[in-house]
């Protein structure tokens, strides 16, 4: 009987750890706080990728032990853990510094 109780506890404990939660994610830019439309959000455990709407929002279903990778062209990639996060997550993206290529000056003779 004791072994059965332990087995049931382990099964239920595993189920709770893998329970999934809905998260409302908003992605905006750091410069003026405007929403980023079409940012890619990858749920790391499943590989599923979703994109933000015209308001910069998306709702995802993920495990609280999971993490997200957020990408958008021209901005630094972000990776966040869902552990200890609320169900409403605001992600601020910082612009990637622009690389300017310069040509060496020709020497005048």
C-alpha cells in the first residue's frame, strides 16, 4: 500500500511539473515603447514559433519551467525563463547597433 501511495505521488508530481500555463506576452522597443509587430517568439522545449500581432501581443501555452527566445530583425535577441514569471510578460527589445563599413582612404601621391 505504501509503495502504491509513493507511485501515485510521483505520477501526480510529474504531471504538475509538466502542467502548461497560458502567458500573455507583449513585445515593445526600448526607444519609445511602441509595439514590435511580427517578433518571433520560440518556445524552447517544443520549438514552436509564434509571432506578435499588430499590437505587439501574443498568447502562448508553455510550461512554467520553459524558456522563450525572442527575435526581431534589427534588435538584440532576448531569452527569458518563464520560471517565477507572471502570466502577463512585457519584453523590451533593444536595437542592434548598426555596423557601418568604411572604405580606407586612398593615398594621394
